[in-house]
C-alpha cells in the first residue's frame, strides 16, 4: 500500500509531502503525471507547487492531465484524495471539489502562518481533531481566494462540506484573519465524498517537529484510513 | 474546408472581485487619470479549419467550456470570422 504523490511539471512540494507522510509511518512515493498510478495505491495526494507555471489559471493545465482521469476514478471508488495548495487548485479545476481558487484579494503572493478552525471533524482528514479546534498551518499562495456561486455555497454548508475556515487564534471568523478574501473564510472543502478534500494551507509543512509546528499531522493521518 | 479565426474573450463574472484590475485602476488614478471602474479580460485568438462558421464556433465553444474558461467564475464570448486568405 502506498500514497501516490502526483508530480506534475512544476510541482515543488512533492518531496516534502513524501517526507512528511513517511515521518508519520505512511508509505508514499512520487508518481510522475505521465505514468500510471501504482497498482497498490491506497491514497492520492496532489501536492503544492506551480504546475505548468500557473499558465492560464493555477491548476488548469494539470487538471486536464490524463492521470487525473485515473485520480477521479479512484476518488469515486473511495480512495482518499487530498489536494494541497496547487493540488487544491488542480482538484477544484478537475471537478473533484466545487468552487474555484483565484487571485488573492491583496493581489499578492502570501507566505505566512494562519489559524484554521475545524468545521467538520467527522472526516478522515479531521478525525484527530474536535469540531471548533483551532490549528496553525502555513499558507504560501497567490491564488487562494475561494470563490463559489451563492447557490453552491449554500449547498456546501448544508452538506457539511466545509472542512476548515480561516480564523484568529481564538477561533473567530474575522475579515482580518481571512488572508486572501475567501468566501466565508473557507480554507478547505470536501468533495462529494468525505474521503476527497482540498485545502490551500500546507499540512506537510507543519508535520516535522524540526521545522516548526506539528498541527498538520492530524490532517495527513487521514491517509491511514 | 475554410480557415476561420475565433476570438475568445474570458472575463470574470459580474460581482467577482478582480484584485489585479483594482490594482491597475489604482495605478491609473495615481497617475492623475479620472475613471470610475476598470475591468480586465483575457482574449485568445485561435486559427482553425472547419467546414463552416457554425462548425468552427461549436469547436471553440467546447474549448472554452473545457479549458479556456472556468464556469464557476468566468463568462466568455466567442466571435468567429473567416480568415482573409492570401491569394
């Protein structure tokens, strides 16, 4: 069993993801997007980076890569799929999850630590937390502003598909705590199944104790099933 | 087969914030220009061979739907014209 970390041209968090997963005793390997998913794939991670140089729109090209047909099929069959940062943009562009991630309200690339409030703790990705928990995870993106139609946003809320929202250290959803202007302070959402999730913050950058916080561990352990 | 040039204009839906356009508008105002709004759009020109204009438009619409625009945040317009042939 292994978690396939899909490496597109321009991915740059793929090695970090494998290392963070291995640290958690989760077997993982990088898989080039022109290759096939390993037969023993038990999970799929779409890592951060700048696939195809963010040409057209962040994630747009990678989302149309042939391997994404296999990723969608695996997701529909129940394989856990997690998209992080550029992987979230790829997941959104490929239809794995709803809405879109577009230019930050600041029109700038932002690299900073943020607080997230756990909105739904009944998923593999949040099983380690309680609803309302506040965790600290870094972001690093220029196109992370979550946009979605009002109708679809209402559906997301009604179906408990909102996984994390940006908040302050006390868990309050304020405009100041929303780093990119996302609708509803949304930082991460679920797909149709709760085994499929995307988020803009980087859990793999807050997993190894040597480089700072470890709040991301509870998210990545979702691959243990 | 005839040669057509299709122009696809992709813009953010009305009401979707465009921070880059806002920044550009602010820069124009700092230069002393008066304006009340600035909207930006991406434009793609595609040359293609097709039996007729309707067939060309149909193919370009599919391109816009599947890649050039993101229906969650974008509207798009397509204009198709027969290319001037060099004789």
